C-alpha cells in the first residue's frame, strides 16, 4: 500500500493534535513550527481533514484546530 506524502503529513497533524488534546485548540502556526511543515501546505491538508469531519476549527485569538473525537475513536 502506498501512502502519499499528503497522507503522511495528515497523520502527523492528527498525532500532534492527539498528543496536545489537553491544550484545546492548537494554532496552525504552532503545528507548523513543531512539525516543520509549511503553513501553506498545512492549510490545504487541514482543510481536507475538516471536510472529512476529523478535526474541528475555531477562529479568533485563541482559535486553531483540535480533534473532533477522542483519539481512541479514530
């Protein structure tokens, strides 16, 4: 089975959000700095994850992304 680079990065984002679940919403900038992925590429991937209802987003000062469900449910 072949997993694309976009798929690998999506998994890295999901793992990061699972590990930092207690922090609530995590900004895309924080994810970018921690995973060393470009913001532009992350925006595209997170948009797909949101459409698939795997992550939830919030706008504003304390906004960002978090998992929709508990990590064990994925």
